[in-house]
C-alpha cells in the first residue's frame, strides 16, 4: 500500500509541477542544409513552423545568449528574406548619387565581427509569407535584434 501511495505521489507531483519539454529554436548554417538548435545537443525533434513560432515567442533570450557563450558560439543571429538581415546591426540608409536611398543591411562596424564569428539563421524565416502560418518573420526579427545586441554587449565586456 505504501509503495502505491509513493508511486501515485510521484506521478501526481511530476504532472503538477510540469515536466516541461525543452524549447528548441531551430537555426540553419548559411549556404548549407545543416540544421541546429539553441540547446547545443542532438535532438530527434524536427522543425515545425508553428512550434518554432511558439518557442521563439516563449524564448528567454538572455538565457539563450548565456547558453551560446558557454558553448563558445559567438555568432550573430540573422533572418532570411531577399538576403540575410542582421537585426539590430543594420546600417540605416545611404543616399545614392541619383538621390535614391539604399538600405544598408549591416553597419560597417559589425563586418569584422561577422567575419570572425559568423552567423546563424532562424529557420522558417523568409521573404515569402504564407497566410496559413503564424507571423514568424516579425517575431524572429525582434528576438534576433535583442539577441544580437546582448551577445555583442557580452562579448565587448569580455575584452
């Protein structure tokens, strides 16, 4: 009888205090089909657009930066569109000779950092929008912007 009560309490406690699954955010290495996650370990979990959206929405960006640094991953996070965009590191606009304005996707002061450490891209981001999918692009942009500024802050403090 005592053994049954102990087993029952164990099961109830595990469910009440929520055995939560890790929140994977999927990235891919630019110009490859290699995929990885923010948890730096092998996983059998496969990319799913809606789960990616929910996991980014619930992400603890500061914890993700700490995890990256502890795994010696100093890469910037990019999103995909017409080309790669590095949220938070944009260079604004420049005026061309003909008076038109051109967007600068990466401020020159960050070019050396990207050359040294590289970047990873949030999987599922794109310049095409599917109305059947959640609005991942804007959410991913905001996450990447905060992440990038935080990792740059931490890396400059290490010097």
